[in-house]
C-alpha cells in the first residue's frame, strides 16, 4: 500500500503490527507444530501453556495479586453485564451504578433484573459530556459499578470513587492497560479485549477471591464464574485465537516497557490532539476538560463558524479529506454524530500528528 493508513476506530481497533504478524503466522503453523492455531485442540499442551503465559503477562503488566482469579470468556461485555450481577448481586441486595454513558446504562439495566440496582449518578441530560463525582451511594450496597472510560463521549474517571460499602467493580474495556491502576482497589475488573489488548472474541474478568458464592440463586453452569475458575478457563472450548492475539499484544507491551511506558506515550498523544482542538477555530472537543479521556477524543464543528445547515455536507467532506490522507474511521458514534479519534495503545504518535496536521489543513480550507 502506497500510503500509510491510520485506523482511529473505537473498536475493534488498531493492534500492534508485530502482534498481527505473529498471529498471522500462527494461523499457518503454531510454534513449529505444523498445525494451525485455529485447528489445534484447546486441551493440547501448547495451548494450555499459551493460556498460562497470557495470564502471567496480565498479572505482571497490571500487578494483579495472587488472591485474584482471571477468567477468559467469549460473549463480549454484553454477556458480562448480566453475568456479573447474576454472580454477585443477590435478589434483595443493592448495587450502585454510576451512569456515565451508554455502556454504563446497559450494565445497569441488566443488573436491575437480578437485584436492586440504583443510579449513583446520571449525566444523560448533559449528553454524558462530564463525569459526576458527587455520587449518591447506598449504605449497604454490595458493590459500586463504574465504567472507567466512556468511548462514545470521551470521558474518563481519572480518580476512581470509593464505594460507601461493598467493593468497587469497573468496566475497563476501552482503557485496558492504557494507564496504571491499582487492582487491589477493586473487587472486580473486567472488559472486552477488542479496544486495546486483542481482537474481538474474548473478555477478561479479574475477580478477588472470596467474593463469589454469596448469592442465593441457582446460576446456570456456563454463566457461573466459578465454573471457569475451577476449570482453568477450559470448561468449554475457549476463544483460543483471540487469547493468542492478546498474548502477542501483551508481549509487545512488555517489550515496549510496560504500562508505565505506554501511559506516558498515551498522555502525550492525547495532549497533542487536545491542544490542536483547543486552538482550532473550526473544530471543538465535546468532553469537559477535567474529564477528558486519553483514549477517545470526540469533536464537532464550531457552531459559531459552521452553520447548522452546512454541517452535514461539510462533515462528509472532512471525512473524505481525512481518508485521502490515510486517516480512517473518524466518524463519531451514530448516537452523537460528529467525529471521534480513538488513540489506543497501538496508535503511534505519528498517526496523531497526521490527524493534527489534517485538522489544521482542513481548517485553512474552510476559513479560506
């Protein structure tokens, strides 16, 4: 391909080229076995070793203590949204949910089917453009659920709240391993892998030992986290290839210098893009400055410069303008419109600089 393409998709998203090459090679021959990883039994020693190594990489990179279990599952976070309250929230118990976006709301609605789920905050009336830190917390909640980073609205919890009672549960799908967190502050950390650490097809749930087995309900075998913990993630055929892509991505991150190193780069990339938006006359960011995400940057046209009746046509023109420069997947989420640049771990600084240059050149074109 003549021109370098930078993929700003919110997910599935850009992955390290090295991980892609290694995963591609494994599709033909996994570890010199002569067998494709797609055809190899999940109960074979090479696959069991790969799963164990992947778990160890996660423990090293995130600093996960030994008193936490790690579960790899398919089904996406949409499955976890119901599995988590099914396993942790008793019928007459309470859980607090901070409603900071669409995905937080989806988790909340699922939880209401299993127990007394309460909204600790809800900024829907403000298009979720900020995070409300003044939470209304229950005295006897089993857990407080937060969505660490909101991909659609570009907001992020920079300091996690503390529950009034119970434990903290966090969906970290879109900033998995993008910044350092103290796992010991949480009872459960979970997320889909297709934003930052793998392709679509696998989720990761990190659970503190001793929290399971406390609900008074019969949980279907497949939906019981303890089933998968006891079977070392091999109760049924797991998403082997997605776990392998994760393995290679985690190895890339280790070689890069770990989470501390990538966080510095991520903050630098975000600062570069936000600076361009803050100094632009044509484009403006939509998230409250104090809550801005380092992963997802939504922006729109400045209404004082671009008339409403011209915005749609100009948006199409901008997306084509960017695409011609190799900058793809910049369209905003269908629920909010505008534009969005997702700058996950594998997005190089050069990609963000190319976008900044593109914004500047398009602005000159608009302003004449």
